[in-house]
C-alpha cells in the first residue's frame, strides 16, 4: 500500500515513521510513505497557505489552491489514484472497522489540516472521506495521520510477523484484554495469579476469557453490546455488573 501525506509540518513525521511497526512495514516493502508540503505548491513570493475567514471570526483558514495543486501533483506521481482522506474533528470516528476499510485501499492520500481549518471547497470537492480520531482537540491533523498510518500498517501482510496476530486481535475484538504477567513470578512481594503457573492450558484459557469479560463489564460495558457471548459468558457478565 502507498500512503501520501499532505502537511505543512513534514518534520512531525520523521520520528514516528522511522521506528517500530511502521519502519518494519516500510522495510518489508508492504508500505510506502511520502510526505508533501502544500507550501511547495504556492506560486506567490511569500508561499502563503492560509488567509482570514470570509465573514470574519478568529483564526486563519487554509487556502484551497495549495491543497488542490498539491493533491493533483501527488495523484500524478503514482498509480492508482489515491483515496483522499481529510483528517478533521468533524470526520467519521476512527475505529477497527474504519481502519480495516482504509487498509483495504491500494493507496491513501491523507490531508492534515492546521490553523482553524480548511476551506470548505477542499472538503466538498477534493476529499473522498473525512476522519476524526476522537472527541478531543488536537492542534492539527498530523498526530491523527500518524495514528491512521500505524493502525493501517498493522493490516498489511507480513507486518505483524504472523497473520495469526491480527486473527487473534479480531477474535478478542469486542472485549478488553486479560491481564498479562512475565517473570519474575514474585516481584516486591507481589505474586502472579497461581493458575498461570499450573500448566493447565485449558484452565488458563478459561481464566483469561473470564478476566476479559469481567474487565470489559467493569470498564467498557458499551463494548458488550457488540460482543458475541455464550449464555455462560452472559451470566459471568451479569454477575460482575450486579456486584457494585
Ligand atoms: C479549538 C478550535 N476548534 C473550535 C473552533 C476548531 C478546531 C480546528 C482545528 C479544532 C481542532 C483543529 C485541529 N484538529 C484536527 O485537525 C484534527 C483532529 C482533532 O482535533 N481531534 C480529533 N481528530 C482530529 S483529526 C484532525
């Protein structure tokens, strides 16, 4: 998959894209990333990319021409045409299903807004999709683009080292994870749960599933609506939520 990012602050991406999962995906050749600055697509002496809002109001708005010209040039750099996604607080809320949908595209072009926002004609006539990563205020779309790239990279073949990992992720999907421990078995007088030392794999699997259910019921009861649970599992959840 190829991802082009359009941003006034390309330097914000050098660290995150050169480490961990994203770097591995790039090295494996399953993910190609390029960052482009709309300021390079201005033709005036001062390379102006923003302007006052018509009608007044605080803050600056990103001008349409540099964004249209930049995206047009980027589309022409490679095949096939990229799906153009604007990162904006007004977009569809990112979740697993949206990530899977984006990851299935052969090519994405992510536009990062900055300042108070972008000219509405960019939204309406340049973009195919609009995505938000949550209900809190960022100072621009750049951190959101990094989140999207990271989540999408995990869906590329070979990135997780085994296809099993994504499989496991989607099995567990809808429930929070069970508690995990590693050595030592006792740390500062704190022992790990005995069951994990028993070697009874079936019992350990049952314990983990139960922990996931209890934890989800307590912390994210909203997730239970979508989760596929057996009658026995529904009972565990009911009992847990009854114990207040
Ligand atoms: C505080 C200013 N806001 C009210 C007038 C508008 C506003 C404009 C631009 C709020 C945030 C931003 C910059 N944010 C993004 O571009 C952004 C974002 C976010 O803020 N939260 C969650 N997801 C995203 S995706 C892009």
